[in-house]
C-alpha cells in the first residue's frame, strides 16, 4: 500500500460509496470518510468496507474538507481527496501505485483528469472532458479554498504535475435527485457570486487568470471576467450554444443533449433568475447548509 490517506465527504451515499472505496482497494493505507449525519446506511457501509468514519455538521464543502484535513489525525505523506460518486479507473490506480513513491521532491501536488458520466454515457464534448483537478498532495502543502462553489485545492508551496489516466465521476442517483441538487447549488452559486469579488481582493481564493495559470484558473477567469460581464438571462443562451455547437456537445448523443441543456442552460438560467430576484426583490439566498432532499 502507498503512504496515502484518502478523504471522502459523504451525505446519503450508500449507493455510490461501495464502488468508490472498491476502486481504492490495495492502494491507500487509510480511507477517511467525513459524513454529515447521513440518514441512510452510508456510515455502516463505509465502516464495513474498512473506512474510518467521522461525523461533522455540514456548512459547505470547503469547510467540511478542511475540517477533515485538520481533525482526522492524518499522518501519511500523501493525501487524496475524492467524492463518493467518483472512482479510480484501474489504469489510474495502477499509475498512482507505480509513480507516487518516486515523485520529484519539488512536486507537492498531482492533478487528475476527471471523466463525467451522465445517464450512463461518458460526456466527452462541450468542454467537459477533461476537467483537470488537483486531488493528491503532500500532507501540509495544500488547503481547500474557502468558497461556496467550485472549491479547489491550492498549493502552499512546490509545483504540480498531471497524471495520465482518468478519475470517473458517475453518480448513480436519479435525475430527480440531480435536479434537486442543482437547485440547491444555484443558491450557493448566487451567494458565492456576491462574495467572490471580496474574496479575490483579500487573497483568500484562487484568483482568475487566463495566462500563467492552470485549467481551473482559466475557467474561473472566463466565468468571472467574461461570463458574468455579459447580460443577465441572455448569457445562459449563449453559453449553451457555445457548449453544444462550438464545443461539439451535440456529439454526445441524447444523453449529451440532456446534460448540456440541463447543466449548461437550465442551471445557468436558474442562477440568473435568482440573482435577478435578489437584486430586484431583495430576496435573501441561503447558500450554506446541507442538501435537504
């Protein structure tokens, strides 16, 4: 086994957690689950599969992740963060196992390429694949930025490299659950949008930049500097057309049409409608707290 601890954040993930942990078999010295008081069998399933389970009230993902890093007695050289609905491909597991011990001492972070599935299909187009994320780092060299949405790990020192093989994101829950989750996300997105400028000015979040940064910085630059500067409501139309036609989302078939429409148009339009509601009606948007459904 590698000198590696894996951190998993959960809430009602009994259907997803078995395949997640199974993909880590024989790789990690320790698996830590931080659960926000699941009402299903997540805790018992995770413990049965060998994970150390801690419970902590959920405020937001970044707070929960940082709580897990600080309060679960991790002592391995490397730490990996993975979602309960994610799993390693066998090729990625083999790559981690064969390369991690020999990493250059100047490298403190390892980026992984995420492959998203929706309605059972790999979404290859529309700018979705690959999503490159810093997910493995030396203990004490990274932290999760304190933001409500799209939180990323930031290295305190050293450099990062990207592994070749894929991390799979394949949630097995229903489309109804997905819609409820994204309605919840939209509240977080509105509040995050209102807080983002202040956070960037104080330096407590990753600053968006198009040149000189990684994929995450470029995406945040496009979102904050380009997308949010275009007209409210209209930008969701333009973003969907960009993803579906210019970035070839139509090649992802019926499943891709559903994904790019729901995630690239419906969700973005819902966020704009809630921003409009906040600005014109003074409606408070609660972005913190757990998913209620």
